[in-house]
């Protein structure tokens, strides 16, 4: 009896903590409201299952408590009960999985015409690359990575000469336009995550993964690494700044292209060798 009451008390405390908790998702700033809806549906279904199972267990403990003279009756199986449990479980699993699979299908297929941006993770900072006037990103290869070419662009690829290189961890994007983010890692496993965007994806060395979203709110948002990537993992933060079209255009004009950065590095090297 006391165990049954304790289980009910734990259930009530758990529900009270959930509804009174101050920890909630950050306000969404992208088109992925469907992800929030799917998570809410998951909480309601699993929460209902949690309540039903705990109450049923408490009832069984109370109903089958020891009483003088009572003897247990052996019932090896109940086909009707088993059938209903199988049906209910199947329906619950389908309801849980179907919305998630639908969201995933949308999540991995960027719309035609989405602007491509590359995010590169390395211990322990974020760098970015945007296409230049030709609207094409140049080829990359890990063999070209060095202090003057941290993103590993192929110097022989003409498509990459006008690529915009951003190494200060600050990415600007225009509001209201779909963006496909190509993800690369230079060293270990990282994970690109912006809580307000609801989008996250692993950066696996040797593989180019991707995600897409449409920024819907102007503002500044933290870019986090959601995979433990070493001692400096907590400090691996960047900034995603969503601008108006005019502010975004001004920011682009202030960025260096890959060709310009190579010339700057060459000039600096000459000055250092000939003081």
C-alpha cells in the first residue's frame, strides 16, 4: 500500500515539475515550427503512457496487496488483453514516428534556389564560406589546408577565387530567404546547432553533410557545437546574425574573397622576410 502511494506521489511530483519548470525552448526564429509541434506531440503521447503505466502499477499493487486468507489465481495468458495491448502500442509507435519522418523528409531536402553557405568546424572555432558573384562555391581538399588556407580551398579552381572567407566566427544571413548550410570538419566530430533555428547536424571528418532553414527573425543568435569535441568544446561558439537585405549586402561587401586573402598573406610574408 505504501509503495503504491509513493508511486502516485512521484507521478504527481513529476507532472508538477514539468508544468511549473522555468526551462522552456527558446523562441523559434526559423521555418521549423513543425519540429516544435512534433516534439510537443511526443511529450503528450509519452506523458500519457507514463501516467497510464504508473497508475496501472499502483492499482495492481493496491488490488493485489496481501490480505489474510487471499490466494493468488494462476492465469497464464489473456489473448484479448494481449491483442489490445499490441494494437494500442502499434498505434502509439506509428503516431510517434510518422510526424518525425515527415519532418526529416522536409529537413534534408533544401528548396530549389536556396543560398548555399559552408560552415567549417575545427578545434575550437567556426569558419564560414559564401559564394561570390558567380554564385558557386569552389572545390576543397584537406591537402590544401594550411595557415594561409584554413578551409582547404583548391587554389586552381576558378570557382573558388571569389568565395567569401569568414574566419572570425560571425555569419550574416538575410532574413526570409532559405539557406542550405554545407557542413565540414577539419579535425574531429563537431555539431552545428543554433537553438532558435531548431536545426542541428553533425560535422563528420571526410563527409559533407547539410541542413537548411529559412531565418524568420532579425537578430543575433549563438552557434554552438553540440558534440563533445575536446577540451575547448564549451568555448566553441559563433554568431549567426540575421540582417535586412541592405545590411546583409553591406556586410558582404566588407568581406575578403579567397583570392584577396591569398594576396594579403603573400604581401605579409614578403614584408616579414624583408624587414
